[in-house]
């Protein structure tokens, strides 16, 4: 069964910060501006492990937040 972000978006959180996650291509991105973590989705399975997360640059993270209607500085919904 393919990963259905729409069904789980209200319950998924970043394991490090407990902030919301947004779907960006084949990753889930933490909306916390201090963490800026991106968790990969491999074979339709979100890998919400800190060891597998990568940290986005401030600019990359801001671009993702903007694309999802969130503040480029706080990650909060605009």
C-alpha cells in the first residue's frame, strides 16, 4: 500500500522536536526552524529515524516552508 500522507498528516510529528511534518517530494520535512530535518521516504515507508534524517540549509528549509504556505522563518502556517 503506498504511503498516504493525507491520511496521517495530522498525527505525524518530528521525532526530535514533535513539530509538524510536511511532505516534500520523497521526504517529510520538520517544520521546526531550529532542526530543519528532512526524513526520507523509502519504498513508501517514512523513515522517521534521527540517524537517517538530513539537515536542510536555512535557505532550503525556507523554500520548502514557503511552498507549503508556511512562514520562511518560523514554519508556522501563514
